C-alpha cells in the first residue's frame, strides 16, 4: 500500500507547476479513491438502489363500515393499476393495513372488504383488469321448473348483497423517482454477521402511508305494507323488479342494468297498527340491495312501471291471493334520521336507505283458519291465485 501511495504522491509533485485548482481536485480525488480500495482493513459502505418504494395502505373501517354494520370485515383486497396499463397488483390481508412495493408511475387503487373469492357465487367481478370498466354485479338464480325444492313460478332473481356487505375505497396517487431515491436503504455489513450468513442493516425510514375510508355500496330497502284483516294472513312471498344489479368501481355509480330481488319470507315482521277492532296491521321487511339503477335516482327520472312489486299471500284457509303494484314513484331515499333525502348529486347517496310504503291498504278477506292460526314465515310455493293489479297510480 505504501508503494502505491508514494507513486501517487510523486505523480502529484511532477505535475507542471503551478497546478490549477481543478487539477489539484482531480489528483486528490484519485488518491482518496485509490487509498479507499487498497486499504488493508475497511468496513465497506454499500448502497442498495431500489427501483420501488414502500407504500403502506391503512384502511379505517370504523368510520363507516363498523358504524353501519356493527362488525369489522374478515379481510380486505387491494387492487392497484398502473395508469400505463398492465394487469393490476392484487394483495389480500386479514388486517387493516398492507404494504406494497411500487415503481415510479401513476396509479389507480380500489379497496374492498373481504377477499374476492368470498363474494362467490352470489356476486361476480367483471373486467377486473381495467380500472375504468371493472364492475361488481349480482349473479342470478331461477326458481321454477321443479329444479329447486320450492317449485316457484320460473322467475329469475338476483342474489341480494347481504353477506358480506360491500364497502369500497377508491384513490389515485403518483410515485415519483425522487420518492424512490429517498426510500433507498443504506447499510454497512459486518464481518461477524456475514460469517453467520446474516447481514445487519438499517431499514429505510421513508415508507409512505396512505389513509383510506371505504364507503358502503349496498343500500337497505325497507318495505311497509298496510293490511286489513291482518289475522287472515298465513304466509307471504314477494319480489321487486327494477333494482340495480351492481355498481361500477371507478365511478362509484350503480349499473343501468336491473334485476328482480326476492324478499326473504322469514324476514317479514307483522306489527300492530291502528286499533284492534279495525283489524288493521302492517307487515314490514328489509332487503339489502344495490339501490336504484343509474339515471333513476331522482324521483323525476322514474316512472311507476320502473319498479314492480309482487306479493303472493297465503291465507289461513290455505287460499292464495296475488297482488301486483307499480311502485317506481313510491320509493324514497331516506336519511338515517328518517327524513326524506333531497338528492341533488349521485354522490349524495352514501349512508342513505330506501323506503317503500304502499299507498293503498290491502283488504284481505276475513276467513276462518283451516288449521293453525297467525302469521307463518316459511316458504310456500307460488300458487295460481287471483291476480289483482293495483298499480295504476
């Protein structure tokens, strides 16, 4: 090492004098570098130049999801698309945060509760490779033709988005080359660790964090039906058409395609309504849905025939009555406080619910039971009964 140093020193002395300032800097730099790499003992400084930056995504489910549904999701799925194209990065976790490595670029991100496979077979993702086109839509089933335990009437229904409930967070962000350079990890390996096959290093302090708050994408539909001679009712089946079959992720709007939802016969409640001697009553139910289709959110945009509700009442004497109502003009968006919401923009629909109260009172006949009394919530077949169209309003 001494010979190499003296050679450089002699070279420095033999240079023409006076040396310029730039020449001195060059020679001194050469000497320093040569000495560094020819020294007998040293601890090398190693720099790992990563091409990606660590981004930590934190999801605050408690703001909307837990407040509305009372529980935390079992997991979540994060999908990240590069704006330049390509398949999305998909990560899943059962925690409320996840860290991903991203190269410089412009990114779109969608976060939803649960794992994608947990939605099957009731819901299905379409065009998942495209952030702009991706949609989550309900699948369908048909009740009829003897293919199910309940023969039914051959109608095709959508599955309700009841379990799991769906909440989505959307965002766009940029990763710049400067962010990647700042995230570079610098460490000094030590021989004692290297001998054991282990390298000690200082982790990067520059992990970027993004906070997200998901918004619920399902809407509860509450239906209230007023009855006279409520004591004559034994079982009820029903459905409502014209409901959105899903939503488009990137635009947070419902689809324009619609389907028919079937009411759960076991979820109907019969409550006392009015005076006993009037034999008046009200039956009510709640149904999870995607809400009204895009372009039908405002009352002025709807016709009565856009939504048709059907009931099949089995009475205590085992006779059946069928009713049909056109209710497109009777559905209202209501705030959690029970006040009617004045929808001006489609983004105003968050945390609202739909309420449908039939304007007419259904007058059931006063019949004598053939066996058993009171309201029975089990599933009966849709028999052929007298159809009463009460929807001309």
